[in-house]
């Protein structure tokens, strides 16, 4: 999750029981989002160079399993070099691998992961990312006018214009809920899978018609 006090507090409160049982671990992520495309590509190229030097194999030729193992090894080397940053009680790991969505980031655990061995800790750090969340937000803003970012231009002295803002803020929650159902149960990836399918909540993609007219299809065999 983002480095947000409210979000962190909500997570620790809502998932308290799962955290105590060791069923859930939380991480904060600080990612650089203001780099140019050239700077991002340079960071990724440097990562690829380091990985090739370590393995003798170009990054694109590594299997997913081998790549994960290399990243975990690089994280293991940094577990005793965690950083303390201003206005944060957490200790942060400088993530060793750059990607285009997240060319530079720091990761901090907010649950007690010291109960795990270092290999498991490294595996958890490797998974910490805001990319999926950012991608979902991008889809939402492009698909739902009410959730689009406000516009600004040089001609209006950088003042923002909320052209699609609703008169009733409650509409935002309703539109977000509607889109969330569509995204999770209807929208498919390039493999023909929906998020609900990947989580085991659905056997296949649903259609908008079946969701809207649920009663009509409730007892249907199709």
C-alpha cells in the first residue's frame, strides 16, 4: 500500500486477527513516479546489466522462476542494510530491481516478518508493488468520467476544472462499485481470464447482461 497513515491504520485494524495468526503481512511502497521515459529505461537497462553479470544470462532469457530467485538473492544481500527515512518509523529496503512502472522504489514491512527465515522475508519483499493498484486506477479514470482527474491548462492559470464532478458525492461510490464488479467479473486479460477467475471466485467470465438481469439467469443451466 501507499505510505498513507490512514490506510496503514485501517489495514492493521481490519486484518488484525489474520496478522496475529501469520495469515497476512503488509508492506508500504514508496515509488518514484516523476522520472522521464528515458530515465526509466536507463534504470531498467542497468538492472538488466547487473542480472546478466550475476547469472551470465541475459534477463530476457531467464525463466520466471530463475528471475525470481535472482531477485530474492539480491534482496537477501540488502536485508541487513535497511534504511530509516524521515517521518517514518518503518525500516525501508531499497528494492534492487527496476521496472518501467516502478523504476525506483523503497519497501517497508509493517507487520512482524522477523518471525520468518530470511529467504521467506526476501520473497515477501519481492512481491511488494503498487503496479497492480496503479493500473486499476488508470482503468477506472479512463472508463468512468466521474472519476477522471480534474483538468488544468496554461490559459486558466493552472486552475483545475472538475468537468465531470457529480453534484452528489455519493454517486462516486456507486459508480466505483459498478465498475469494480465489471472489472473483476467481466473484463478479461490477454489469457481470457478475469480477476475473479484467478481468485477462484468464478468459473468463467460473466456478461454484463447476466449481472444486470441476475434474476433471469439465476436458475438457468447455462
